[in-house]
């Protein structure tokens, strides 16, 4: 069984050797040598080889004749082949000879094609490089001519479009390296231009503002011409069109102007055409810098820087000079700078996209408004010239109207002007106080003499005076009042005009203007003029004639108050009977002044009487009285007679305060008589006078009779009966009691309404009786040599002591 398997295995190996490539026979042979039947395999292999040899021999024997024939034919072909080889070689030689020229031409063609390809490549490269070089050259030219925004646009195109197409050449690398440097340079130069622009507009803000305010003034003048026949009665304010500037290309294009920053020269402009404020400024640096920073992606940085710098400039502009209040020009420069600042900001707001916004401008305006109002309140408080205040008010109105035309709210400025109105009124009152005092000091306190009709009309044209009786009189004649009256009335009208001037252009209604003027005029009347009249009445060395003339003057001024009412109504177009209209207090002012003058007359008369009484030199121990009145009293009565004659100039019944003719004169006369009576009684009861003789009392009685004779003579007409004598009734009853020695009647009837000595005070009677008692005692001591008189004197002394005792009991009884 094993030998059969071995034989089959050897047969398989042999077939594999026969059919397999010799390179792969190694593993097969190794399997034979690895087995135990090596000899057997070798025998089989030799047997297979012998079989194949026999087959080969058979095949060779079968095909040998054909092979011989083939060799024979092949030998025959060799000769032909040699001949053919020679022909081929010759043909090849001829072909090689003829092909050399062709090869040379082909080499030349190859070289031309290579050159052509190189040229095409070069042209292609130059096509991409030349735009780069041209653009870079244009960039250099733009940088040289300082056209930075186009240069920046060229730089952006060069960096993002041209250089990437050009390839990686060295010059392209150099250009790429220079691009950040150029970009930084452009940014720095544009920022430098912006700084120059900011500095320029800071220096020239006053010029810009001056031009803007001139424009507003021209516009206001045109509006006034259009509405010349109408008065602005409402509180509305006309708004002018906001300042319009040249719009710049907002799509990112370059600004129209590439000039340097600064204020343009407008000296050659015609006088009748005021250039626009925005036309004075070249805004191209701002636009250029804005575009550049926008392209650089740093717009926020630029906006923050611009706003920060402008805020700083705003604070500088809003800081007034310390001496601004001294002249109107100082205020004008201050306003011009503020207006110039906001004209620029308004133009920037309307010509740029977001560089400044409305909120930012309004914030700056709120700051400016608060600081401006504070500065004006402070500096205007130093002003004492009403003309300067009025000019300042007009300047503030122009300032407010100018900014209102650019859309800024200015209500607070007009509110401040209303506050300044009170200050203006106070300054006017001070000025008119000086004017009134000057008029008072220059007045001659005499009726105005009028020689001609023209002169009469001139004075009555200044002061509304009508007197039919006086007009009938022939020239020359005298007006009842002095120069004080028409001058004061003219000053009152001037004051009203001054108040009206301030109220103009404040956009107040006619009613508000009328109320303001009336209140200011009332202050002038009740405070300023009243004080000046008091000054005229109370000043030193004013005489009774001057006081009388003051009364006449104030009477006529009082009568003219309704003319002032009509005057105010005419200039304000407000009827005087309007509801809630303020009334003038002139009537009460002049009444008070007249009453003060009357009181001063009474006081001066009393002082003059006191001066005469100081000349009294009574001999209180005289043994008997004289036959005539004392010299001082005669002089006093003569003075009173001449003085009361002056009162004939005083107005009578037509004037409201004088319902009876000569009321002031009557009151003065009665007051003088009462004061004289009281002073004489005080003179009699003076503590220094310890003793009074009956002779002295008789002389005193003679003087009192002289006074009664003066009162009875009627120095001033208008007293009914013996009314004036009542001023001396106390003295008369006292002297009658002592001269008639009627003590029994006095003591018996005291306290009764029908008492004969009703006006005699027991205290006064007791004091005088004690003085007489002391005088009698002293006289008795001196005359003790006359024995026949001692008994009578002792009896009289006892009587006096008894009366004194009774008077004391009477006084004690009534006091309990």
C-alpha cells in the first residue's frame, strides 16, 4: 500500500517537473530529498528521461529532410541578404545626408518656438506687473500732492487687487512692506490736517459767529420790513432755515476740495451780500480725515477724538473774559465765538454721516446754555449803564435768533432776558433818580414866565396843561408851575420809552409789555420820584415859597397822571380799561409828596416861630406891664403876615385835595397860631421861671392880645367867624382868670360844660399861681419899710395860699 502511494507521489512530482518553470522546481526537488524514497525516485526519473529521448529521436528522424531543405534555402538567401544590406546602407547614407538640413531647420524652429513661449510669458507677466508699477507711481504722485484720500484708495486697490496678480517678485514684496508704512503716514498726515483745522476754527470762531449773526440780523431786518405795519403780539418766534452746507459724497468718494484747512478770504465780498457762515470754512480736512479713518477701519477712534477735542474747545469758548462786562464789544466777541462753534457743529451734523449726532450737539448746547446764562448773570450784574444793558439785550436777542435759526432751543435765554429786565429797571431808576435830583437842584421854584404864544405852545406841548382863564390873558403871563413840572413829565415819558425799548423783540404780547411798563413806571413814581420829592422837601435851606411851589407843582403833576395812562396805552395798543390792567400810582405819589410839603411848611413855620420866641426877653419880676406888645412878637406877627401872603398862589377848590379855597393856607395859619399859643404857655410855665409878678403877667397879656388881634384880622381868608381865635383860647381864659382874680367862679364851676374857664387846667393854674406867690413873697421882703402895704399883701398872700390849697384838693379829688 505504501509503495503504491509512493509511486503515485513520484509520478506527480515528475509531471510537475515537466510542466513547471525551472525557476520554481526547487521546492519540488526538496520534497524528494526530504522523503525516504530518493533512490526509487531517481530510477523513475532516469526511466522518464529515456522515454523522452526516444520520442525526440523519433521526431528528429521524421523532420530531418525538411530541416536539410530549409538550411539549403537559407544559404541561398544569404547572398540576397548581403545585397539587400548594401542597398539599405546606401539608402540610409543618402537619407542621413538629406536629413541634416531638415534637422538644422527643426532645431531653429524649436528655438523660435521657445523664444516665442518666453516672449508670451514675459508679456503676460508684464501685463500683471505694469498696472502695479503704474498704480504705485500714481500713489507716489498722490502722496506728493497731498491727495491722501485718493492715495489711500489707490493703496487699497494696489494691496488687494494688483499685487496678488503680479506674483512674488522682489519689488512686489518691497511694495507690500511699504504699504503699512504709507497707510500710517496717511493717517498721521490727515490727523495733522485735522488738528490744524481744529486750531484754525478755534481761532476764527468769532469771525464765523460774526458772519452768522450778520446773516440773522439781515434776515430780521427783512422780516421787519415785511411786517412793518404789524406788531408782533404772540410769543412765537420765527425760525429761520437751518444753515445748509455743500454736501459731500457720502458713498465713500473723495471730498470735492483737497485744500488746506483754514478760513477762506471774504474781504472781496460785496457789502450788501453777507456770505454764509459755512462758506467761510473749508471743511475738507474733516471730510478727508473721516473718509481716511473709515477706510482704515478706525472711524470710532476718529469720532471719539473729534468729539473730545471739540468738547475741550467748547469749554474754552464758554469761558468769558474777566473784563467782558466793561464794554459791549466784550459781550459781542463772546457771543460770536459761541455762535461760530455751533455753526460749525451744525454744519458737520448735516454734512457727515454720524461724525456727530443730534444727541451730542444737544448735550453741548445744554452745557453752553447753562454756562452762558451763568456768565451773563454774573457779568451783567456789574453793569450800571442802562444803555449798555439795552445794547446787551439786543445783542442777546440777536444771539438767540441766530442760534434758533440753526435749530437750537433758546427759551432759557429769553427767560434770562426777562430776569435782566428787573436789573435794567433798577439801573433806570438810579439814572432817573439822578435826573430828577438834577432837575430839582436846577429848578428856581418860580412860576414859568411866558412872553410869546410860541413859548406857551412849546411848554404846553411838553406838558398837558389846560387853563381857559389863563389862555384868555394877554402876554406876558405866568404859568402856575415851575420848570420842574414839564421837565419831570418829559422824563417820565422818556422812562416809559426806555422800558418799551427793552421789551421790543422779546416776543411778548402787548398786554405783557403794557403790564411791564406800568409796573416799572409805578416803581419810578412811588420810589424814585417820591424819594426825590422828599429830598426836595427836606433839603436844607428850603424856604416856604419853595415848599408852596412844590405843592403847586405836585398838584399839576397829579392832574397829568391820566395823560400818562393814555400815553402808555397808545404806545402799547392796550386799552386802559383792560381787565387786570395795572393802574398808575402817580396820584397817591404826588398826594403824599404834597402832604409832606404841607407838613414841612407847618414844621418850618413852627421852627421860625420858635426862633422868634427865643428872642423873647420878659422881665418876670416887672412891677407893671408895658403899654405895647413886645418887639419880638411884633416882628413875629409881621413875618407871619408876609408869609401867609405867599399862600395866595396855592390852588383852590378845583383841585380834589383842596375842597375849600386856601385849605393849605388855613391849615398852616391855624397850625402856626396853635403852636404860638402853646409856645407862649410853655414860656410862661418854664421851670427856669421861678417867679412871675403881676406886672409881667400884664405884659404877657398885652402880647397875647396882639396875637388875638392878628388872628382876628384874618391873615388868611376863609375862616368862619373867630375860628382862628380859638387857637389862643387856652391862654386867654388862663390870663383872664389871673387878671380878674375870679377864683371863686373857677372853683365853683369847674367840671361843668358851661364853665367860664373851661380850658384852664388846674395843674397849669396851680403852677402859675405858685410862681406868683413866690414873687409876692419876695416883693414883701423887699418892701417891708412900707407898713401900710404889709397888711394888704398879707391878706392877698393868705388868699393865694387858700386858692392853692383848694386847687390841690381839686386836683386830688379828680385824680382819685
